């Protein structure tokens, strides 16, 4: 296991998405990178950094359970609002 964090440069994100989606048998046109990254950012800042990957995983499960193409946006809005409420309720005075 590496001792220093490895970061994917932004320009390689599309390539990684294609490779990972191919491996998992998914269509990349179903992935809205910006939406997923925005949710991860909002949760990392509003809740806790480790909550970001967990929450985006939950988002994927929720979206995967529906046939509605607007499900990602709707679920993302709900989670972003939840992260904002969490941050407000747990802010130190």
C-alpha cells in the first residue's frame, strides 16, 4: 500500500471513468461527474471528509433503484440539503 496519497489529475478523470465503467459494465453516459463531485464536496465540507465516498455510494444505490433519469439530480439535491442542515446543526457556537 502506498504511503503517500495518489491524486488523479483532472484531465485523466474522463479516461478513468471510461475504464472503470467498462470494467463494471456501465454506460458512461449515465454518469454526471459534476453532480457526483458536487455532492462529495458538500458532504465532505458539511459533514466529514470520510462521509463523502460513503454518501456518493449511497447516492448510487438510490439512483440505481429507479428508472427515472432525473433521479440523480433529485437525490443529489436532497443529499446536498441534508449536508447543509447537518453542518448548521453541528456547528460549534
